[in-house]
């Protein structure tokens, strides 16, 4: 596989469920990102990881918990979400030290019932 | 604060030229990106400007004026496949590092035959 992959592509969960989103990049990059894209709103940065260390948490509620076990993988653990958290969750990666073009995965379409 | 403005929707004719404007007011600036996003797909990188002036890439060009907080994306010889959303994004930070992007809401471009 090439580029940035995300699984699952679609997820429906109840407010009491716990689920995880997975992202994998095959580009040899050293930085990874989570973004949220809601209808009629701009893409919102959630988390930034550089060399597996979290460098930015953009005031995201604690019901979203990221994990970056290595430079190729990024997870977003979800628990006790709200219906307003329904959105497209996009993962991206980039290489630090360059102009840092970010490559995006196809996203996970999340619906919270 | 961070504020990025671009028109919500534009319509153009196949074979013509269209210019999509973006104005920004951000607390830091280290580059401006344009991305294309087709419905249901990931954003894909189009262009990057960090210095004032015009960057040309085939049918796409992007312009930046840092003093005016202004950029535009110029699309020439429009094709039906150019119907998509065009996202303007600004990177803050000190450059070279893993900085998240702040996005505008996107401009939905409709190409008519």
C-alpha cells in the first residue's frame, strides 16, 4: 500500500461505546496529524505528533485520546462521544524539515447515535 | 486568533479561467497551502507559497501577498474534473517543524459545460 491509509472508512457507534480509529502512513514521514471535518465548518486540527511525541493538542475534549506508537502509526481512541462529534476524521502525515506538505488519508466517516 | 476567508461557492465554464481568493488573519505565518478536495475524498495538495509572488504549476497558479494577508488560486483551461472544493490553509509556527494547518471553509467550484 502507498500513501496514508485509514481504517475503518465508516463507523457508527453509540454514546457509551469505545472504539478506535487507525491511521498508517507508508511515506517515511516523521510527523502525523488528526483533523476533524464537519459539515459547513473548516477542517479543524486536533492533534499533532512529531517523532512520536505529541506536540500540540488543539483544545480537544478528553473523550478523544490519541496514541502514536511509532512514526508510521497513529490511533484515535474514542469513548463516551456525543452526537455532535459525528464528522469525517482525517489523518495526515508530513516530513519535518521541509515545507511540510501534508498528505491526507481518505478519512473515517463517524456517526454517533 | 485565526481567521481565513474564502468564497463559499463559485461557478465557471469549461475552458475558462477562474480565480479563487483567500484572505487570512493569523497569529503566525509560515506558508500558505492550497488543497483540492473532491466530494467524499481526501484533500490533495495543489500549491505552497511562503514568499510573495506567483508560483505556477501547469494549469494551476497561486499568488501570495504577505503584507495584505491575501492569496489567490488561479485555474486555467478549466475541465469538468476541476469541480471540487478548494481549501486555503495557513501554517503558523517557526517553519520546518510539525505545525498543524489552519483551514478556511473551502470554496465549492462548479464547472459548467
